[in-house]
C-alpha cells in the first residue's frame, strides 16, 4: 500500500490519484494531508506538495489541482525521456514536470472547456488540441507517464508490488445504416429510385432491384463477414445502433421494422449492444431518452453503453445527459479528423465534470482509430492504412492498455468507395489480437 501526502486534498487530486494508481497501475493507496502522520509512516510513500518533508519520494506540485474553476493555462511543452511533457518543476522533484497536473489537464479535456471555434458539426477540432499542435496525439502519454511514476516508486521502494497488466483489444462497430436498400419502406425506396434516376445511376437502380427481389445480398449486409472474423479471432466486440428519427444526418431504418429488430437481437447474441445517439439527440434530452428506450425495448434489458453519432460531444452537457439516463459507459472519446488519443490515454477513465468539480461514475472508453478518419479526412489509401494503424496498436501494447477501433458495417463490403478496406479490417484485427 502507498501513502500519498498532499498539503491540501481536493476533488481534482483525489481524481487523478485514483486514475494513475488504481485505474492504470492498479495499486491501493491512502491519501493524507497530515504531515506528522506521513513522516511516521514507514512504508512506501509519496509527497505531492510544494516542499519535501524528509527523504521520501517527492513530486513538486503546480497549482492546477488545487484550483477551482476554468482559466486559461500557460503551457510550455518540452521533452523528457524522448516524450512530450509540460508543467515544468524544479530539480528537487522526482520528475521534472508535474505528472499529476499534466495528466489531469489532458484527461479532463480542460482545453475543451476553454473558448474555441467548433467545426460545422459543433465539435472541438483535433487541430486545436494541445496534443496535435505539439505532435503527441498518437501517444498515450498518461499511460507512459504513469509507468514512469511506477519505475520511480520501484527504485525507491523495491518492496512495493505492482500487478502484471494485460493488453486488450475491443472492436466497435457503428450501425448508422443497417441496409442500403432493404427495410426502407415505400416512401424512402421510391425516393431512392428517383434520386438514382436524377443522377443517371442505372447501376444503383439495377442493384436495388436485385436486392429488393431477393436475388442479391444488400451491400451493407456485412454481418456474416464480421461474425466470421469475431469467431475466428475471439475478441470483444460492441455494436452501436442508430435509432433516431429520420433526418438529414440520421438515416437508419425505422425501429418498427421487424427485420431490423431481429438484426439487433441476433448481433446481441454474439456481441454487446449499445445506443448510437442520433445527430438530433445531442440538443434534446427527450429525443435521447426516446432512442435509449427504443433499444431497451428491443433487447428487453437496460441500455448502458453509448457512442455519439458523428462523434458529437459537447462538454459537459453530452455526458450529463447520458448520466441522467443511466448510461454507464461511453465510447465517443476520439477525434473525427485525426487518429490517436484525444485524451492522451488508452485506459478507461471516469468523466470529471469540471463545471461541477466532481468525478462522475460515467466511464469513458477512448478509441484510437476510425476508418472514416483515414479515408475521408487523412486521404489514406487502403494499401497504406496499416502503416497508420500498427503504430497506434504498438503504443497501446507497450503500456498494456486497451486498443479500441471504430468501423461501420458498410465500410467492410469491399465495394465502391470502400473497395480494399474489408481486408484492412481483418488485418487490423489479426495484428491487434496478438
């Protein structure tokens, strides 16, 4: 057991100590602000304050974890041990930067509460992040830093035992549109025909005819392929279903479709199922509630997992709405325009509400790569995709974290725009599960 001293116990430092020591390093600790108790303690101990008390392991603290409110931070990034760090400290400190304050700044998404320009979908952009601007977006820095803390503790206190961690892989798949042509209803099907005619897309008309007549498989029906990969490699998989009302950015099947319901139930036999809150639900808690209830009714059980459609995330409102509807786990934490680690971590963490200065019970599961990011934003060809994906997996394996990928059912059909990407999904899985 580790004893940690700090001159003032706050919600912020309790949160970050829990993250570093319990969630990442998986050891127990006690926290005290009693200097005399700390001096008398004879086991492994760590001092996080402004001054050393004796010969214990000392980490100089900066102000961030003792403040309340949100203010512009003066951050200067520099290198240590070939990695980026910030919040520099003096020579007396075990590390030359405040690892706990820096970790809190990144994992709390502090910068996303500060004034910034949002993109056309009302999202915080990757290019505005400290990680992107300082070239560490592809690094799970908090996990790397936590291992430095571990090594420093082990050098000082060899008797302190840390459990052996295991790397994990989770494949997540968003079902924005379960089928290209099937189960769309009369009005949408007729509209689809007219759209194809107006574009002189006779190939699509013929394909739609064959699918609706039952002579050809729907191009978005890639579920047999997905399940074959799952059965072959035995990894954890989660499906997120879009069940919003029809709109410009929400075009899945109507929930009244028995075939759609059967698909949800069938996939639920092999993988976990979560809600994919619609584009329209981000501004309406009532709409979100309706969608969660729809999925719960189909599954006949509570819905606890979610990922926002279009990765629409506004802090803290989006997460507060999920908490109010008893969602316990969210998988939205990642950027649409860049691959990597939005919160600089590859371990699930509890959402810290900066406005309320409160650690919540909502568990955030950050993903590292989305196929749409590679294709649409980064303009990566399928033959070059693994050169981008493999280094991310290697980073996660090195720190024994959790690598989470994000794909869609329609992008593994090996047709049209997505020709060549089906094999990339399988190659990624094969590399990730090892």
